[in-house]
C-alpha cells in the first residue's frame, strides 16, 4: 500500500454485535485495486438491490478473507433475514457475533482507504485495542449520500 500521511482519529466507541447475514455482490480485490470497488461492485449492487429484502435501513460494505499481501474479498450488500433466499450471482456472508471498535469516516467515500491504515497503525493501539480476525464492516446509513459519495460511514473493526 502506498504510504500516506498519518491521520489523527477520534477514539472509537465499543459495540458488541450479534451475528448477522448480508447478501450482495462480492469479488476479490488487491490493495491496489481498492479504488475500483465503487464501479466494480457498488454499481452492480445498486442495479440489483431490488432483488434483496433488507431487514435494516442501511447498506454494508464488508472486507473479509484477507490474504496477507495479496488482497481480500469485498461484499457490497444489505442485511437479510436468516435463511433468506440468495439471488443468483450474489453471495451470502455470515458475519459472526463479536466486539467491535467503531470509527467514523467523515468525508468522501473514496478516502476510506486512507482512514483504514490509520485505524490499524494508531487508532486501535492508542486505545489499547487489538484487532481480531473477522470481517471488517462499513455501514452506510442515512448520514451517507450515495449520489455524492459524501457523509459519515461507520467502520466496525473486530477487536479482541
């Protein structure tokens, strides 16, 4: 990943969350291809969102199956009822229960890839937290404007 200026982040708040399921479009990305996620997945998901019955009024971006140095899978989708049908060509991801440090990214969505390294480099260590291996969750609720890409996005980082 390219080196960027270190950001100072406000301390996160801690949340415990039950397991939940998200259905949507998923693909593999390298760290260098992160900027293609909006066009590659979110555009496709937006074209098919009426095929999903969401149980929450928000969208999810989830990074999972990280392979050190090689990339990760990313899912753009919506929370669905347990056992809900999965439309053809979509993926169902079961996110396990756990504890999370919740950071808020304010600004353009294209800059999240600059916020994430700061979370791991200083945001978590500065408050004595350690990340655990589990999906990292982005929550796009009514504070985010998908037309402009501006607004607040919650970044839920799984912690020990």
